C-alpha cells in the first residue's frame, strides 16, 4: 500500500471572487468575506449561491450584502420572502 498525506488549504479569496462573479446577483465584499471564512470548498459556496439567486429572483433583489444574506434565511435552507413581494 502507498499512503500519501495531502494537506487541504483554504480557498483563496481571489477564487471566491471569481466564482461569485458568475452569479446572477452581485455579491458584495462583506458577504464574500463570510464565504471565505465559513465555507471551506466551492461546492458549499455554490449551494449558497443557488439558494441566494432563487431568493433574490423571488424578491426582486439584484445585489446582496452580508446583512441581506443573514436576513434571507437561505443559509439555513429557508425561503423567506420580503414584504416587497407579498
């Protein structure tokens, strides 16, 4: 058997920025900071972005900062709508 230890490193912020640039909504810098700190791989960030894009589409939002992200509920899988669309 051959065993090799591989050290996984955090995703560089530049990679997160490029990934977020592909989103249909503008991701603000403070939210990118959270993604870099909290989510260790792009798959988790992709899940958050897909949920966030759907939520933004339902609520007519084009740009998301950290506060909007936290109040949206998408981090916990919730689809909370704002009073704009009710």
